[in-house]
C-alpha cells in the first residue's frame, strides 16, 4: 500500500493565498460572464476582465477515504449590483457533503437542491469563524458581500468530483444583489 504522508498547508493572511500553493485555479469574469444578470455591466467590465475568485487545492488523491481540501478566495466587488460569486456546482457523487470554514471576510453561501422534483433553496451567512455544512445533494455557490476578500476552507470527500453543467445552463434560483446598500436575495428571472 502507498502510504500517503501527513501534510500541512497555511493561509497567508498578508498575501491572501495558500502556502504552499498546491493547484491554483483562477476564475475571471470571462469564465462566467453569462451568469450575471446585468449584461451591460458585464460588457463594460470585460474590457479589463477582472479576476472574480481563485482557489488553491491541496494535492490529495481523489479517492474514497481521503479528504480533499482547499482554500477559496473571492475578491470583493460587484458586477452591476450583483456581488462577486463562484460559479457553483453539484458534487459528481451527489451524496457527498462539504464543510466550509470562513477565515476572512463576509458573504453568503447559496444552496439549492432539486432532488425530489420541487426545487429547494437555502442560504447561510458566512463570516470569520462560521462553520457551514453543505449536506449531500445541495449545489453550492459562495458570494462575497464585503469590502475585503472572502476566504474559506472547503473540506469534502476525496471521491466527490464536481459537476458544473447543470448550474451553467440553469443558473441559481436566487440572486444576491445590493439594494439600498444592503445585500438582498431576489428571484433569478432567468432561472430555468
Ligand atoms: C469544492 C469546493 C470549493 C469550490 C471553490 C470554487 O467542492 O466547493 O473548493 O470548488 O470554492 O467554486 P466553484 O463553484 O468554481 O467550484
Ligand atoms: Zn463543493
């Protein structure tokens, strides 16, 4: 048996990154431009194509028994009046859960499930110290509503895998926009 050796990773608060970096994945606006409601704002922002978020995956075998873990960082900002967010996904093995532990910033965790016909939606607050549970069968997306980066640790089963197609095509049933200076959840008129 190949014995996997214990390893440490660190969050570098000063440089807002994980050390060692592991696998770094960056998502710019152009990677998810159709997901935002205000396409005029998208068009304008695409001239600079800002980075919306990035995540650092620790290199762990994608196998049952292991625990994948990563640090995600969503930059502060908005596209029109909609806050910066991740694309969102289901786990490929839908019966796998995830834990998010917020280490910096503030935001929201959107979850939706369509397991028994009727779509269901839930949202949880994220702030430094919040420990959020994403149960099996819930798609999840994170959103930065603050002025600083939103950074959180994600821990999930090694075999979970990720599926983006469903959310890419149908979207999330709710959006998080700034209204009268406050984060406000509204229905997504484009949800299919
Ligand atoms: C993985 C976990 C996170 C996300 C990351 C980026 O299961 O939920 O590491 O991958 O926050 O979001 P997304 O939706 O682009 O994978
Ligand atoms: Zn996940």
